C-alpha cells in the first residue's frame, strides 16, 4: 500500500512534546501535573506538622498529657464530649488520639540519649 499526500497525517505543532530540558526540570514538570502525588505530599506534610506539634496539641487542645493514665476510663468508647477520648482509650486509660499524635514521631528522635 503506497502512502500518498492525501493519506499522510500532519501533526500540529501544538501537540508536540515540550522540549527536553535537564533531568530535574523534567521530573518537576511531571510531578507538578500528577494530582495523586501532590495529594500524597500534602497528607505527609500534615502528618509531619501534627507530629512536630504533638506536645502542643496534647496540652492545649486535648488537655491530656502523653504519660497520663486514668484507670477509671479503661477501654473507653470514642466520644465527642471529651476530646481526649476522641478515638477511645486503651487498657490503662491512656488517650488513643494523643498516643497517635506522638506515634507519628520517629522512634529515634523520641528515645533518650545516653551520656556515655
């Protein structure tokens, strides 16, 4: 089958790929247009900000310290009346939401340093 001028396709200039730049420019160009990746970065940023501000949230929002135990509230159901028990409590009455905020932190950062 011979190709003639009538059957040849002409690609418009506007649909051509953008000119290649450096490796990092191409990576950031593709990254900025990927909505799922941007959403994942936003979620990770929010979790990082919450973990950094965990002591402030536990003290001023939930009014519950990380070390605090309340044996009268063991296995408390989640409730909105007391924000400290927004996700319930564990077997010794500790707030799960406060423990979750502190749990986002890296274990090596929260571990006490030895003086050796």
